[in-house]
C-alpha cells in the first residue's frame, strides 16, 4: 500500500474524529487547541494537521468559522445510519431508518468498499441539505453478506472469482492456496476474508465447490447459497436429532387428550413428505360438530437452546425451490417423528372447536394431544370426493367442506381480500430439466384446509390477546398485516380504472369489498395476473411481531401462525408461549421476542426470494429451448429501458428492450404505466396483449429477452 493512500485513510479517520468532537460537545464553537485537547493530542505536528482539517472542512462548508480561529458545525446531525441500495452504475442510495428522511446519494468513489445491503454510517454534506442529499460512507457497521456464488477464473499464479450477484461490482481475488480444489470455470461459493485499505478488490477463499455451470443441482445449490441458506445440517444438529427417542410412551399419552379413536386424516400435496397438520371430525350428541385442528408437536421434541433449536431458528423456515424442499428441521424430525403419518400414534398440539351448523364457534379448547391418522389424502383425492360424493370418509369431508364455505363467506363479509395468485409449476425430467410449465389450480380441497388453519390461527391469537389488559398484555408472536398506504392504494385504483374497474377507497371495508369484486371479475382474463400482482404490491407486507395488531388482508383483529411448526420457526415459538400461558406462566420479555420476530420475518423474505429465483431460472431454462418461438403475452411492467411481458400460456416473463423496437423512439410515461412512441404516438400500456418472439436467454443472469412481433 502506498504512503499516499495510507495517509489519505488516516486523514479520513482524523477528520471523522474532529467532527465527532463538535457533535459530542453540542456544537460549541472550538479552536484547534480546544479540539486537540479534547482528542488528547500533544504532538505539535499533529496539532497543525488538526488546524488544516478545520480550515479544509470550513472550505467544504461542513464547518463555519464563527469568529477568528473558532469553528462550529454548519448543522448538527450530519451523520446518519442506513442501508446501502446499490445502483447499476456503481453509485448508491443510503436508505435511512427514518421513513420521512430522503435517501442520500453516494458516488462510487465515496462508498469506501461498502456493498449492497450493508449497514453504514454516512456523513451528509451540509451543502446538499434539502431534496437531493449527498454524502460519503464513513464506516461500515455491518456487512449484509460475505459469501457469494459465482464462477472461478484461473490463471497461473492467482485466480479471480466473478460473482453472480449483479449488485456485487467487485471481483474477488483468490490466492492459489485458497482455491479448495476449484478448477477454472467451475461454479462455487467464495467468502470475502479481507479487503486491504486502498485495494480495488477484496480478497477471499473458495468455501464450497458447487459443480459445473448449468447442472441442475449446481444451480439450485447456488441459489440456496446466494440467499444464505446452508446446504446441509451440521453434524452436531444431526446427532441431536438422532438422539431423540422415537417411542410415544404410555406416560406421555397419559399427559395428553386422546384423539386416537376419533376420525382423523391429513390432506396434503401428492408429493408432500412432511404432514404437519391433520383434521379430526366428530358429530356430537347435541347435533353440533367437533373439529380438531391437530398440529405436529415440534416443541415437544426440540429443547430450547439445543443445537437443533438454534439451527432451526437461524434457518427460520423451510425453503421451497422448484424441484426440492430444504427443510428447517433434519429429515428424522420433518419426515419422521413429527410427520403425522397414517396408522401411527403421533404427538400433536391441537385447537379443538365445537361448531354449530352455521360454523359459529360454540366452544374452543387448546392443548397437547395424541392422534392416530386414519388416512393420508392428497388434495386431488379430496377434490374427487367433493365432486363425486363418493369415497373414503365422504360424509365427514362433505360436512367439513360445507362448514369451510361458511367460514370463508363470513371472512369475506367482514372485509377479507381474496387474492387468487397463479402458482407456476414445472414438469421436470430425471435430470431436473423443465419439459413443460403449467399453472396450479386451487380448488375447494385446498380452501377447506386453509379455512380451518385460518380458524385455528385466529382463535389461538385471540385467546392470548385477551389475557391481560394494556401494559399487562401477555407477550405473543403475532402475524400482522397493516392496511395499505393511501397513496399506494390511490395509484392502484387509478390504474385499475383504465380497465374499467372501480376501487372504492372510502374505508378499509369498502376497499376490501371492491378489491374482491375486482378479483372475481378479472379471473380468467388476460389482465388477471398483472392486476393481482399490482394489487398485492400496493399492500403492506405481512410480518411477525409481538405488537398485537390486525391482519388487514384477512380482516382479523388478531392473527398468528400456529399451524406449521415443521417448516416455520415462529410457529414453534407460538406453541411454546401458548403452553407456557396454559400452564399459568407469566408474560415473557417482549423485547427478546421482538428480536426473534424480526429475524423470522427476514428469513421468510429471503426464502421467498430464493423460491422466486429458482422459478426464474427454470423459466429461463425452459425458454432457452424455445428461442425463435412466437407467443402471445401481456405487458406486466414498464421501465425507462424496456417493457416486461408475461407469456399467457406459461407465465414466463421476459423483457423487450426499447432500443430493439425499431418503428419509433419510445419513452416511458411513468404516470400512465405506458411507453409511447414520440412520432407516431403509439402506446404500449401495462396489461396490453402483444405478440413476442423469444430472442435470447442468459441462464447465468436468469435473464430472458424478447423481441416485439409487430403487425
């Protein structure tokens, strides 16, 4: 490292220390002697450097000379913290924690090696106060990630690692001794180990070799690694799982409510391996119905703070990629001990309801149970029973379906919103290569299970929420969904109006009602997916929190996640807290559980992003074999550089770049979600149907390019 670069780094640190003195002393005017005294500097040369810094910062208008030799910050609070949002040109915007604060622009040379997503401390230039703030990164507080997936490029004496992440602007230098057996052109995971001051590139090591580019396992594992999900369980976690006794003992059964002689079954996808919920059904003497929602008792098997528990918390959730599930728990638990397999005694945590003919809850009970599932149904088998009124447990299934309809109707009358999003599925060959794409249909069988799970989640949340008042409310893990921001909703309503749909935004209930009418009206139409996706984007995101609040989308005053502890860690927390309160325990620390909730929300988002990335990859892989083919599509997004089009037939999305549309010069009309030709005034608007040709596919970038087929 050169002396000049070293000196520059020292000057930056000294400048920061000097400015901190003014901040820490309430911006009292100080001369250079007072500043050096507060910094405990005695060396004459260093004192002169401090004087130079004061003059330089006054010249930059960071400080002002209020009287000869005395300086003061031009404005306090010139330092803020936030998250780096990197742009394509290498500059960044720092998104601060304060929603009312505008983002701060940082030029590439001022980023100080900060990477996308890093939490940083930024010095905001005083002269840039106002709408367009500018600044520079002073300190990297927390790295968002240190591991990246990418390609190894080997030369004789060293190697470089080229990350897949488009927002990672720096290749990683890999010493030959740190290659871990990686060969040239192989896909791998690299970890940054050092970033020397003044160095353009970080230094790293190859942590995992994933395999050859394009291989299905390589690419799926790369997606998992990219989003920070481990590829296997640590040995001590597997050991912890193997040590759990498998027997359901008479002593354990004696502590529980016994449902083994009550008709019980599971309903799951045909390819499911973990069955974490079951329904029991019983006709009562008074003519009412007892419906039990039985959930795998994961918290019975996982001891708090054990290696198994810590690993489950870190993962937060199971991850569902196109061709595989990465479970939150080792297979012995997820597919074995905790899975509610038929013809086996299984330990559950249950919510049991007495319902009348109108599906009103007459009585409820929560607690630990033992069940013995009579049959494992797939959704398709239950749907067949509903449609033909024939098959195993016909009367029970038909009655459960009728009750589910009543629960559903009541939910929508109370203001719940019905978002029927399309779920893309792939037909894969034995090597994992997609041979077809189709849209999964949701029928009554899916909704039947969903409605009883919603009932259990809602009633568990209400039960705990009603314990204690005000400051004495009991701490719990809720699933909360805020109402949408008025400006987001207004923007969506304006767009929907272009298709002839009216959204009434006078109240939450009216909004929900008109959104439901919209969702019914668009079903099966070409604009369905575009409008549904835009509506969802205009909504707030659901999160886990200890703050008891409503769930806007479901129109429930209180809601939690109780029903999937095999695949969601928040549900494990809910089971533990519910049992604690059933046992008469006092409220627990809200601050502690709020931190756990925040982590759970982050991991849920990360898992959703990984799932989307796997779908995007398979769509690109499928269309790579279709280059040159023409399809009908719907414009699903517009930007200043192009328009996104979703193929109607298979829901694959690609981009038509504006520079490739040759009949005019097109520009973005952001307000009207359209691109418009400057000469002929031809418009292409969100939701319009167009003909496209598959132009090219870049599998590495998961990027699909279309060209417009013009009439």
